[in-house]
C-alpha cells in the first residue's frame, strides 16, 4: 500500500492506466495463463510460429477457442455433434484473438504481471456489442425475463420479473424506416438526461469532470486499495494507512475505514469493465 510504489504511474497514458486495472483482473490473468500455456505447448510440439509452421499450428485444436467448449478428451467431429445436440452454431476463433476481443484489446493480450510497454490499444466500444442479440441483451438488465406459457401468455411463475436496465447502460430503439438524424438527435438528448440522473444518484461517476491531476490521484488510490485487497488486507486495516487523516486526531478511524470500503467498491468497477472508459479521456502524460 506504500504510495511510493506507484510512482511509475505518473507518466502513464490513458491506455496505460486502463491496463493497470485490467491486469489486476483475476479473470484476465486466468485468460492470459490459458493462452500462454496453450501457445507454449504448441511451440514445443510444432516449433515457433512462422510461415513454415503456421499450418501445423492452425491444425492443432489448442490454437483455437471453441464455442460451445471443446472438452480435452473429445475430437473436432465430436464437438460438432455436441453443438448439434445443444442446437447452437459451432464457432471457433484463434485463441489470442478471442481473448483480445473479450477484453476490448486491439492487440494480443499483454502479460499482466507488469505494466505494458508500450501500452496496449483498446477498442472504442470495448467488448460490449453494438447490436446485442436476444441472448446478449439480458446481460444489461437485472431480474428475470418473462417467458411465455404454451398458450403464448406471459408466465409470471418461478420468480419471473420484474427486470430493469442495469445502471451504467441504456437501450434505445431506432426505426430504420424513418430518417435517422432526428432519431439520433433525440436519443442523444435522452441519453444525456439518463446519464445526468444516474450521476446525481451516485450510480455512475463520469471521469470527464476531473482534471488530469485529480484522475491520477484517484487512480493511484484505487490501485492501492485493489492491491491491498488482493493481499488479504481488510478495509479496517487499509483505511488508517490510506485515509488516516479522515480519522482525526484521536478519532476512531471509522471514516477512514468507510472511505477505504467505498474506494474499493469503486475501484472494482474499473477492474471489471470501466477500465474501458479511460482511453477515451485523452489526458496527456506528464
């Protein structure tokens, strides 16, 4: 939790800051480890990837990510049978491209054990689909969606409904039979109002209201609480160190503990998905 440990962040670009949060995400760490282990095995079996070995790599199942998942003990043809049984279209993607797309990266996944140099590039929209399918759209809502009974009527059983849009997202419907410009203009006004209300209610925290210095100070604090949490340190322990001044002389330190807990919750949002908003800030490195 020593603040001096994070001195290197003073020269980070927005992309560098985004990766600082991403590389602390345990799921990203697992994905990177999966990629490294798979490609290490491929190199041992076929040699380093180049034009002469490319065909061998591509013919090896380790080179691909399969949807639905391909069990280790099953063949490619068996995988097609599984997909047919599940009534889904079998898809396969080059493993490093799948992982990059999953985390909104435009480059192969960097090693999470250290800051990336140079920092990776991120997609402008992140991993969120611009045109989500019916299966994907449910991830942006909370609650259960209604299903229809055999007669085609809403089935309110089994805890179905109510459901609502998750904070931080908004769904709009565009009528493609009409002119797009007035619809987009109205949608922009509505989205700004939704953003304003969610910000005032404390559901979201847009960073474009902060100065560069304030953002760096905020992010360093977030990294400190994330690293402390990963090391098993509780908010009551990290609070006096990071926010000791809030306890006051002779104070109980409850305010510092609360600040540590609140910072940890906010930092986890950047860890999970909000890191993708950072590259759009365009603040200069110093």
